[in-house]
C-alpha cells in the first residue's frame, strides 16, 4: 500500500507510502485534530485510510473531553506527487 502526503488547506502535509496511494487513518486523524485542538476538541476518529484521489472523502468524528462531538468530512481536492491536499468541513 502506498501512502500519500495529506495537506489540509492552510495546514501541514503528510506523505504517501506503500503500493496504492492513500493517506493512513492515523495521519488523517492527526491533521484533523490539529485543526480543532485549539478549540478544545482533541479526539478524532476517522473511518479509515483516505484514498489519494481528487473527490474522495471520509467522515471523521471530532470530540472533546466532555463528550461533545461532531462529524467532519475530509475531502481530497488535489494531488501533486506524494501530497494530497484536502478540505475539512464540519457537517
């Protein structure tokens, strides 16, 4: 399996590795968490690895220590080399 770099719009990047182009579940979760941790939401659980193709998306659940949670949709908007750029949208 090949892992892609994941770069949130206005965020940092992650890298592909392996045979098929995808971003690991843990890398997606780290990127989403980095966008919400300053607001007190430090826990993120995503569906799985994110396929590195434009338009591919997955849901992630973001929560805080008090049990408040919401769902975000992570969508790949572009892929260049080993970097996948994505948006994170709260549902």
